[in-house]
C-alpha cells in the first residue's frame, strides 16, 4: 500500500512569479486545478495508509502488552517464591536452634522448675540446676538410711534414663549443627540469589516498561503530526477564514514531510524497542530457568540436611526429597515448562480483556514490516532541493538546505555540521536533520533519555521560509543572488498600508547552479 501512496510522480512546474502563497495561479487555472487534484489524491492515499497503520499499531501494542504483563507476573511470582523459600529455610534454622536450646536444657535438667514451669532465662536455669545437685537432706540416722535408699534408687533410675538423657544432648548437638549449616550455607545462598534476581528484575521491569511507554509516545507523536497535516489541509482549502485574525500560511509539504518522518521514526523506534523487548523477554526466561534450577539445588540440599537430621522420620523426608528430585529437568524441558506458564498467563489475560484484536501478532513479530514511507525529498510537492549558503541582514553566512516546494515556498533548514558542504547531496543533508535514535539501555532510561522527547522535531521545522509569490530575485555575482520578500506589517502600520521587506542572500558552489536557481525563480 505504501508504494501506491508514496509513488513518485512528475511535479507540475509553473513560473514562480505567477504563484500565490497557497500555490494557486491566476494566470494558469489548468495547472492550479492539476495541483489541487494531485494534492487531493495524495491526501486520500495518506488517509488510507494512516488508517491501516493505526490498526496495525493497535493490534501489535495489545499483543505485546499482554505478553509483557505475563512476563512481569512471572517475575513477581519468581521473587515471591524465592523470598518464601528463604523464609522457610531461615525459619527452620531458627526453629532448630530454639529446639536445640530446649533439648540442651532438658539434658542438663533445668528446662522445667519444680512446679513444671518452663524456665525462661539463664538465672532461673542456674537456680534449678543448683537445687537439683543434692535434693535430699539427712537430719538423723533413720532419715539418713532412708536417704541412702532413696539415693540408690535415684541412681538406678538415672541409669535407666541414661540413654534417653544422652540422646537429648546428642539431639541438641545435631539440631544446633544443622541450624548453623542451614543459616550459614543454604539460607545465605538463597539470599544471594534473591538479591541478584531482585536487582536484575527491577532493571528489566523498568527498562521494559519505559520502552512500552515510549512506543505509546511514538503513536501520540505520529497522531499529532497527522492532525497537523489535516489542519494544513483545512487551511489550504480555505475552510478557516477569520476576518479579524490573520492566519499564518502553512506549506502542506512541511507538515506532510513531518508526518512522513514521524512515521519513519516510529518504525525505527519500534524496531529498536521490539529488538530490546525481545531480548528482555528471552533474558527473563533464561534467568527464570537459572533461578529455578539453582533454587531447586538449594532446596534439595535443604531437604537432604533435614533427612540426615530426621533419620527416625524417613517417610516424611523421603516424600519431600522425592518430590523435589522428581522435578529435575533439563534446560530444554525447563524452557518448555516456563513457556507453557507464560502462554497460560497470556491466555488468561486475553480472556479477561476480550482478547487481542484480529490480526495481532504474537511473540514479538514486527507488524510494520510492510509500512515504510519514502523520503520527503521525493514528494510530488517538492520542486528543488540544494545545499547553499544563506545570509540575512547583519548575519554571517550559514550552510543550509534550501527546499523549493510546488506551493511557492522556499524553506531553509540550517545545518550545523562541518561535514556538510555546498557539494553535499540534499539527501545526505536532510538525514542530518533527522533526529538521532537513542539506544534502549538501563543507563539511558535512568538518565531520562528517550526517543520522541521534547523538541525532537525542532530540526525539521524550517529556520526561515519565503513566500516566492511575494518575493523578487536579483543576481548579485556569478555564484550569488538575493531574494527580497514583501511582508505585510501588523498593528497600526497595517491600517496605514505600510509594508516591510526581508532580504536574504544566497551563494551556490558554481555559476551553473546559481543560473539554475535564478532561472527557475524568474521563470
């Protein structure tokens, strides 16, 4: 479709002295009619192109937004799961330590006081331990004999309890050692993994979200350029007439050129942004696979330590370990599993939002592959474009791109580039006016650099513009000529019929080029 819209046609040239600011010619109504018909045909084709472009963009944005939201949900779930795993291991380690301290107190027989209450501090434990070193007091012979019998009975009782009491001490040592290992090794490893993925996921989410916002911004800028083009059509067709307010003339080529560049710039921004998003999505999958495999290894080590600790409870721990080991997968199988989760989440979002519009691409494919506009310099509304030197009153010579349009305008775009000379092709010079595409990176995102930022189209606005229908040309020397434009004054001078002149000198690289300019301007 873009080939039909932007196909090059031979422009209708008329003497500049016979053209009005709007491109009309009183002395040649046939050419004026042809020019209007050509503009109307171009407008119809561009309007059809804009409608198709907007539909393609909306479909693409809906699809990629759903996928990005699914990936963000995956990131959030990954962080939540890793944090929960860290709490499980740390909580278990602390519980083991508390249990070990309790078992040690039981081994030392100072866990409970005489009334069966749990001792809560070391002072109480020491007091209970001291009172239990010699619990029997002898007051007479009979009582002593009874005490000896009681002591012997106590020793026999202790000897029966010995294995159990020592088991409490051994159990306390094992729980304490296991708690230390879990805290210093497994919990620390999971914490390091959590810190790593949290920092990485924050950068990924910030960069990806900023790219989506920028892609939405590109559509707003293209829509604004299109609205400006529509407004210029209304102004050119005379639909805006105000007897009290003077409307500034608008050259349709300028707004058409800005619209074409905005669409081309959007395509470039989308291509770069889509490339970065595709890499981000692949990075999310890769890091999620790595996270799951690492976390699985840590949890296997955690379960194995518990299994070694609870040798008397093999059934519970075997089930836990069998479940964890049973989930062992290769990277390919893990990739398939992660992708299935993403597809499932995307499907749920599509159902909840009514689904993506018809024609939406999936997986980050480019919907704008067939939408490319030609250069504005090949427009039918353009008659001549050259790199020249220009100078106004009390000004220095400045390199600029001079553009003559079919609507009797001469636009000058100043070029502050030492590589551009009078012999430079106009296409090369025009590329210097195009905005620089900013690479998507976390550093640029943090610095606030983005495409379609404020003032991105300033270089595409002419530095100076002359209405050729109100201008006179005069040859200065072999390579120079001047144009003098008659300007209608405003304010009190306007009612007195006063006018002012604006004079600009031009210099070309050769005499032949200056002859060509003077000839076409005086034709």
